[in-house]
C-alpha cells in the first residue's frame, strides 16, 4: 500500500476503540452521578428497612444544641436528608415545611444537612426562611447509617422508633403522600 493512502481497516479499529472508550466513560459518569442524585422512589437495598428500628444518632443544630433521636421517643418523626447544593432539596423543603404548618404538633421534622458546615448552612436557612429544626451531619455518619446517598430523602419513624417509610427524590404529590403515611401512624 502506498504511503499516504489511508488504511481503512486501521481507521475502523481506531473508531471502534474510541466508541467503546466513550461508552465506558459515559457509563462511569452515570454511575457516579447516580450516587448523589435523587432516585425518585423507595430505595431497595437500604441499610435500614421499613419495620426496623431507626438508627440512633446525636447531632448539633444550628444553635449548637445537641439533638438526639431519643429526644423524640413517643412522637412521629420525619427525617429529611438534604444539602444546600441540591436542586431537588430546594423543592422539597417548602413542601415539608408547609406540611408541618398544616399539621402542627402531629409530627416532628428534623432537616439533616449532609456534610456542610454551620457557616454554609446558616445563611442558606436564613435566606430561605426555613423554620424546620436543622441538624448538621458534618461527618456524614448519620447519612451513612441511613444510607442517604440519594437526596433529598425522607424517613418517617413511628412513636416506638420504628422506620415506617423511606422515600428518595422529589415529586409533585410528595406532600400528600408523606401526610398519608404520617396519618396512618396516628390511628
């Protein structure tokens, strides 16, 4: 073959390698993104399961007070795992706060921020007029115990400390769905 003429077999092989490499990169990126984005539903294979005891924890709130899950024994508790950088979390928080205002005293909302400092979270909370009790899971230990790798994620815990509902993601009817689950526990 004269030099200067393209080798069609080599070009095809090179193109095939580029396509395979590109597909592998895309799959890798997809897997990484799926670890930190909302899953949009109940989470199979979670460390905690509905019907199991909720993992105990102690975290500080934005005022520096120590808050324990044990403090709410005998009450219905909703944990909301979130972060300031998470767009779906920005949609979820107003829904949860509205739910709490519509049903005062019927459940306790604990908004557990994952991995951010007080200096990052406090201005965000103030700028958005968030009234929920915000707890700081700076080392992400509580998030790990609850396997909150997809956020936002809500966990409803009954009066005896048993997990009754787990949801990850945001959807338009989430307020109604969460209230239905809480209402079941009040009967």
